[in-house]
C-alpha cells in the first residue's frame, strides 16, 4: 500500500513500504488535494496483491504447501547449464547460460575432426556398449600449450552436441563444482532424465587434482568408479600433462583418447586471419608474410596480432617483436630475487 506524507514543500510524496521498515521513494510528486473538511478521499489507492496460489503440493507426512501455477518440464531444454543449490528449500537447480553457437569459427584443425568423429561414432554405438555390459560413456583429454585452441575445440563439441544431439552441457572448474556435480547428477538429474545425452567439460583438470585428496577421490569416482554414469562424454583439458598421474593420463575408461592440440599450422593460421580480419583490413596487409612469420605463434597470439596492428595502430614489426618475447622470455621471479622481501623493507 502506498503511504501519503506531507513534506516541507507542501507536496505529497508517494512512498512504497519495503521489507524491514525501509521505504523506497518514487520520483513522482503530486499536488495536495484542497482541504474539504472531513471529506474522505475516495481516490483508489494501490494495494499489494497477495500471491495467487492455485494448488497444493505435498511431500507426504501430512504436510501441504500452497503453490503457484507452475510449468512442468519433463526435460530441460537443450543448452549449457550451471548447477546451483538453494539452501532455503534444500534443492539443487540448474540455470541456463546464454551460449551462441552461430558465430563459432570452425578452424581446419585435424584434431578437431578426429575428436568430433570419435564423439559422433560413440553416440551411435549405445546398443554395442549395452551388449558388452559396458558403461555408456567416453573420456577425451586434450593437452598442449596455452592458447592453441583447446577451448576452441570445446566450443565446436558443444555446438555439435546442442545442434545434433539436443543434449545438455555442464562444466566443472573448481573443487566445489566437483562435489556439487556429483551430488546433483545422482540425486536429481539422472533420476529425472536418465537417458539424456550429456557433455561435461573439465578445464585445467590438473588444478583439480592438486586441490586435495578428497577432490581427487571424488573426481576419480565420477570418471570411472562408484559414481560413474551413463550417456556422458567427459572432455578435459590441461596445459601441463606431465603433472597428471599415470592413473589419469594412462587409464582408458577414464580418458579413452588423448589429443595434443599444438601450435596452429600454416593452413590454420591463414584460415584464421582470412576469416577474422574485415575485408577492408585484409586488403591492407601482406597475408602471405603474416602467415609465414607467425609460424611459432598460438591462436591467442594471432588474435593479439590483429588487435595490436589493426585496432591499436602498432606496426607489424613492433607487434611481432613483442609477441616473440612472450614466447621466448617467460617471466621468472628468480630474475628479481625470487620471493624475498618486498615493499619498504626490501633491499
């Protein structure tokens, strides 16, 4: 209900009560109605509508709760989802993320074709997995230098799953995600949609295995243990394969295929430049020179080359010198005394 109060300027301010006794003032002010004795102002006032409950729900034990008009979904729409937990009601939920697949550049990377073919074949072989009594799942591990296209391959895998298989995608990137994913999949998702096709992304998996024994044990059980599940493709990435134990790096049924995603070859570099640069900018450069002199650069470096030269206005030569330094001279704290004293006490 709106409350009318007179202020010092003889204006009536419309104020709306809020929870906790506070008030949110509106910007609208109205002239006061001239005094007419004890006449009652018959103008309608705003009324806060009560929730329009239309039904009861019960979980047994003689308890019934009022409920709104809800829409029942047997299957969540295809898409990329984050997993959450509502402590107020004690339930997990999923929230769909905006994920646009229309503008993903499909680079001619040979590894991408192999991975997509592997996954495509897998989704067609469920009867054979069942015939042999095998868990219907697949694990793919991608490794290689940072910025070389692992995330790009993941984007194409997601695009394929969403468009061709009408599946759902989840992502694990922290120790909390590992526990939440495991609990949610077993207690909720697989109970409701036990035949839904799923891709689970695990980026920088080496960091998760360094997070502690409990996280490591739970993740191993998710991949190939007591908690493993059907109809799932796990896609993991790492920049540091040497930090993964043998039970991860050399264990089919956890990761059945390993793919090295290295520096882009000449074909990939040329394709990326030709399809990323605007036509007017492409005419202004020597594309053959750019392709030839970027032989040791990653896709991320190529992106910065475009930003630095075309957008920032730096020369190709200066930018290449900076990018080569990125690759050749990795910063090391030993060059400036390591982790010694810093600040006012430093010497």
